[in-house]
C-alpha cells in the first residue's frame, strides 16, 4: 500500500540527508553502516582515502559554485578523471556517489556507462545497487539490474509537494553503440546531471563527443566522473590527462597506496615484468603505457614537437596538404609545412556540401599563401583536383594505397607516415590542435606479408571507428610528405644556372 504522507520519522530522515546535498563524504559517513556487525562494512570505518579525497573535491567545487551564485555568476561543471591500478574500489566509489546523488539531488538525472555491457550490468550497476541497499533510505528507491528510480510513494510525494517532474529522476545504466552514437544522447536536467564512465579507457571517442551535450543546461550541479585502468595510450580518456588536461581534474592512483588491498598481487606483477614495464605502469601504478604495443608514433614524440618553436627557413619549399572530407560529418582540412615548421601557418578546416565549394576554398588558400606544391588525397579529392585543373591551378593527386618508396613499408600511406614520424623526431614543429594530436598518436600498425617483413598501418576506416571520426588533420599533414619538393634556392639557381651551396642540391621532404 502506498504511503500518503511521510511519517515524522521519515520527514526527519529526509531533513537529515538533505543537509549533505553539498557534501558527499559526510553523507557517506552518515548513511552507511560502517563498522556494524554482520554487514558488508563490518571491517571498514569509512570510505577509502582516495574515495574520501574525491568526495571532498566534489564538495569543494559545489561550495565554490554556491559562492559564485551569490555574486551572480553561473555554476560550472566539474570534470574528474581518475586512472588507477587494478582493485582499488572504483565501482564502490561509483556506488557511494550514486546513492548520494539520488538521495540529495531530488529530480536529478544520472547516466552510468562502462566499456562493455557486461561490465556495466554485472559490476558497476551491481555495486550501485549494493550501496543503495545498504543506505538508511533504501526504501526510497526501486532497483533493477539497469536502473534506480524513486519508489512510487516517494515519486508521488516529490510531484505533489515539491512539483518535481520525476520522469527525469533516475540513475540509469546506458549502453552505447559505436555505430549509432546519437542513440546515447538526449539526457538533460535543470536540477542536476551526473555522468559516470566506468573503465572509461575502453569507451569510444564518439560516445565521449555525444556526452559533451549532457552538460549544456545550466543545472546547479553538473558532474562528469571517469574511472579507468589506463590501458590505452590514445583516446579521450588518455586526452583527459594530456591534450585536454586543462579541462579535467586528474589523478593517477597507485594501487599499492590504497588501504585494504593485497600487496602481494602487485609485487608479483612487478617481479614478473619489471618496475617500469607497461604491465606494472597500467596494472599497479595507474599510469599510461609508454607506447601502445602497435602505436606507430609515440605520444612523447608528438608532445615534444608541439613544444618546439618554429624555425623559419625561407628557402625551404612551402607544401600544402589537403584532405577532402567524406560525408557530412567529416571536415576538409588543409595544412602547411615549410621545412621543420608546420606551425606558423594555421590549418584551415571547413565543411563543403559540393566539390566545387572545396575547390574554390583551396584556390583561395593557394592564392593567399602561394605554396610550392599542393597534394590532395585521391578518391574524394579526385573531383576537386579536376575542378582545380579546369581553373588553371596545379595540384598533385596522391593515392594512399599506392606503392611505397621503401621496401619495408606496405603502400604509400605507411611510407608517408614514416616520413612524418622521422621528421617529428628530427626537430619538426607542430601546433597543439587536439585533433592532430589524436590523429598522430592513435594510428596503429602491424606486420604484413607472407614473411611479415613489411609494416602496414591500420586502415583508415578502422582508425575512424576507434577515434569516432575521420583522421582529417593527420592525413592533411602527412600529405605534405607525399613527394620530394625542391628547395626554393635550388630552383632559383637552376633557373639562373648559378652554383648553390654544397649539400643543397637535392629535393627535400
């Protein structure tokens, strides 16, 4: 039978829990049976130290937001990313925070997802359900394997007395489809929005991109939490700690520093693989691998190239590479490189519904910068090349699947990326565009051929599937390595038939 009015005891519990709306740590200490015999928490006095630190970081942010509102400033989202070794209690942390959110942010929306459906249902949501059950107010909620929602009497109370639309009051497990990322979108709340990604390193980049839209409403509380073992040295979780570190509050947690874990497990991993091995970094220290097993260009090489200042070599050829977008979701990108400098002239990106519009854009760029050579990818770019030819502009068409100039690489695309990688190592300078960073560090390779004596890069559609978009920036830059182009001073000397400085008599990439 449904309750008509909460009892005085129930009203007191509601009042008690609401005082922790801005303090999840104090809520957890109050609401769960720490140290109580014959409960799962019999041997624990409170959350683990790292869980406590995260909860206090959330409390600090919410209290700062309250101060902002007092002076007329809008609240801001909090983005937390935590990488860790195995076994530190990440799902338990999710469970405690989920119960706090549902118990104090009445009417708010929580979305919980994970790297796989099995992880989401059998581990993450199971842990959320366990903590809901242990709470003093467990009777407020109805649980299923994929959802936590207000019990009917509680929902009716919120609707009638507080005018809260409980249709959007839930904590839901949400699966995703990499092929249909938009199906993951649509959650919004003006009260509170909480998004949790468990084992976030395995969630595709296009799902992350859709998730950005969850936080467009100016809700009083907006929280995005990502927990994961850092298994991949690329992707959006990796970017939280690197190219996007300015937006995220990050921390790496060494499992050996966490109380209540079996230290012998971690010592065995280190003994087997070495203190600074990638297994030790990922499984124990919560650090990203130095380089993915199949990563063609390491992140260290790209980061160093981003840090360098441009070196101006006026006689080096100015080369323009253009990647023509495929479909409505892909950009056309033009990038420029002069000697070791691919930074001074910024990239140009556009979307064009017709080849004619792209051709006009490229012609405008050629008139503006007067490049010595322009390379455009074959396929989608072939029609653009023909239009430019009719407009009397000289460009060169490049077949990514063409023959490599070197025996060790299969196909032209791998050959060009190898030239780009060597150029980065040898002092190349690039801008800090996050898309370019991802495109260069995400591409993977494998051994190819009957004798496995050649290197081949993964196909572009495979890379696109992994990062959630086409690698247009990386391909535009790599096109500047399509063919050798003679230096300007060499060409001038040939025209005037005067000698050039020794060592400058060959085309350069």
